[in-house]
C-alpha cells in the first residue's frame, strides 16, 4: 500500500506548498486530495484558527523504479584496456592532487574488483578531506569518478575511502537505524531522516530489513532524498 501523507495550512495552497517542500517533490509527482474544504466561516467560529488539511500520495517509488530498471538493462563488461587507462589517469590525478595538499605525505592504493575501482587514501590529519558527514569526500569522489569514466564507453563506478571513513560511517548508520527503529516501534510514529546519498540510504534500508516490525521507503529527489521509517502494520 502506498504511503499517504497529510499536511495542514491556513489555506489549501499553503498546505500543498508545505507538503511539496517537505517531500522535496514537484506537484506533478504526487496525487493531491483536499480533506477539509475552505468553507465560509460562521460568526461563532471567526476566532477559531483556520486549518485546511490535504492528503498527498507519491505517484511512484523512484527507488523501486530504479531497481526494476537495473534488472532489465545489461551493462557491458569494461575491457582491460579501459580499466588500465582509467587507473593510469587516476594515478596521475592523485599524485598531483596529493602533492598540493598541506600534508602531502598521504598514501593511496587503487584496486579494481568486478569493474569497480576502489581508492583508499590513508595518512594523518585527513579530516579536512572528509568534511562534515563526508561532504568533501563525496565531492572528491565525484571528481575521480568523472576522471575514471572519461575514456570509457561505460560508466565506471568508483568508491573513494579516506582515513577509514566509509567503515566508520557504515557502523554509525547501522547504530542509528537500530535506534530509529526502536523509537518508531515505541511511539508508533513514522520518522523521516535527514537527506543522505544513495549508498548511505542503502545501509539504512539493508539494516532495517532485518526488523520485520518496521519498513522503510525514500521520498524526495536527489540530493535531498531521504528515508522514512514507519511501523510495519
């Protein structure tokens, strides 16, 4: 059953705008139903605050659509020549990039596994390369991903790890998921998490699949897409 959201406002327009803003979607991606009309008010109700409620339902689950799409699209295997060229370009970039950093004694390794390039940067004082909740790290990953795919017909997936951040973040997210599930079960109220990148949402989804008392789905559009954890009725 599709998730239904209810929003309130002084007018239907205000309620709808509030809902679209919270769900981070455009109006054409939701079905809207006004639950309480803006009727004329009587003399005795003039001092009562006006509340108009609207119901919103997402027209489709984008993540499920993506999963289905991945099942039918066949990705061609990337040739060894393309992989070698990709690693060569990444080596050149990383050598120059690290040489210009304040602590240019950092080391890196590049490993290819099943068409996935894994880059691991290690050393002291790498916090500024990670940033708040990995924001800087994710920006650098976008750059190296573009460099990796520059001379390839297929998109080459790159996973960048700095100072062991990915492992630490995954453990933190799993702990967070468990705590959120406990709160949802206790209060019987849904909880919407802050926006997260796709790989972090996957950690939450995967962890909570172990708990049959709650369910998860994502709402909004990138880069503001976020997870909603609710009771599994």
